[in-house]
C-alpha cells in the first residue's frame, strides 16, 4: 500500500467520522426530584456524603454532598430543607479554613444557599452537634477547645451570633426557643434565645452525676417531653422542663446477672428511643470499664414505661450505631461492621426485616427523618 493510498483512506475516515459525529444528538443533563421523606426513610452519614434510603425496600432515594469535616445534617421538614454545616480547606486537607452551613433543597438534594459561620465548628458526628432551636435558629456546637455555639437564622439565611458556653457542650432543643447542654462538672445547662437569636436566659441544674465515677454519654435522645441521658454504667436519667430543669432518679438497664456477666452499652451512637411506642433500644457488648466505644454484639429492647427489657437480639456482626424511626410501627436502623451495610429490624420485636448493602463508604452514623 502506497503512502498516497494510506493518506486517502485516512482522509476518508476522518471525513465520514466527523460527519457521523456531527449527526450524533448529545444527551441532555436531567434532574430527578425526591419526594417528601416517608416514615421509614433513613440517612447514612459517610465520609464524603449522606445517603438517603427507604428502609422498607432498601432503595436509595438520593445523596447529599458534604465535606469530611461535617458533624451532622439537620432535617427541616417544614421548609423542605437539609442544613449541612461543614469545614472546607483551601488546599483540600489543609490551608485556609472556611466554615459554612449549606442549605440543600429536599426535592433535588442540591445546594441552594450557604451561610458563613465562625471557623470553630466541632466536627464530631452525632445529633448533638447541630439542631434547630425554636424552629427558626440553627445552633451549631463549636470546640477550639473553648466551647461555644454559632446561631444561624434559617429564615433570613444569615449568621446571628456566637455564644460562649464555657464547660458545656452539645445542642439539644428544648421548647420555647431553648436548648440543653451537658456540662463537665456533672450538671445540665439550658440557654434560651430571643426572637432575633441572641441569648435571653441561662440556667444550670444541680449536679446529678460524677464524671469520674459514672459519666453520662454525650449522646442524648429525645422523648415526648424532654431528653433521655444514659450513663456508662447503664443508668437512665429522664430530663424534663415543665418548671426549670427536672432530672429523674436514675433506673438501671442492667440486672444483677447482666452486671455479673459484664454487659455494657457501647458504640458511637449506642441507643435510640421511639416515643410513639415508648421503646428504648440499646447496643450492648461484654467488656470492662471504659469500653463504652466498643461495638455492640446484641440489641436490647426496653419498655420505658415499665422499665423492663422486652427482648434481646444477637447481631450477626458487631454494630457501632443505631437509630429508630418515629412512627407507631417503628424500624430500627443498625450500622453494621460489615462494610457499607445497614440492617433494618422491627423495633418492637427485634426481628430482621431487610439488609441494605452499599449504604455508603465508611458509614459511621445513621439519622432518622
């Protein structure tokens, strides 16, 4: 084959290839919308994203982008919005730091606005890091190691103020535009906000636990009229706010036999509560003192009204985090140590209903809607 023949063939292919390419109709980018969350939907927080699933069929409903340094995602059903606080660095993992709250629309899961906040946010992943207070103000916990909170007005979409909370951390909403905090000296603190989001009141409880003898977890769960606190030794405190801060006398999850067998609560999200049925769920393992971060090997279900255990479920693999749906036919979502797997149980019986695989890389926490 001569050089001329090769040239002519190449020219022909180039001509017809270009013509064929020009006749191709390019695909257009589309957008899908997610419906309003159903009672058994849940969200898994991974290292770089949050993934929304339907617990009844295991189908993924969508995902929300978030940075690695993001403590929690707050769901606002009324405004159909997800609030994602996070820290960003100019060089990815180092450089100038910028903290913002990103507003993501619930229908598209896409960002629609952002609010810059002080670069002090605590990137600790659980529900006490960021919550709506009084339905209008998003309050985010800061740790530098000085403790404070940042207040964002989600209506005006603007930063309001930073409030010092020395010695007290977390944000657990309380009625009348207030939030509860845990304090290192063994007390509770409640801060109230005014109509603009500034501090209006502050009150402390009496000391009710000893941080050296039996500290409470920094993770709390909401009840119908307050919050549940659980100690490392399995003591339950019910906190209400009818007149000031009321803290119940503790009762124990553990029988004498349980204590002798060295059963303990453990995990990074080790208990959850369904107020509609009065059901408290806990992750349990056998271990010694200071093993409160160890994964659970069993799930125990309790009736909070009778303070009695209803069932024990042995897990196929250890688990680090649980959460329960809010409805009267609740589902328990369990983050398994089996990679990227969430198990869905009937929360009233402990029966396994569904296994959701590929639930997100490095899944560490699970949120309910």
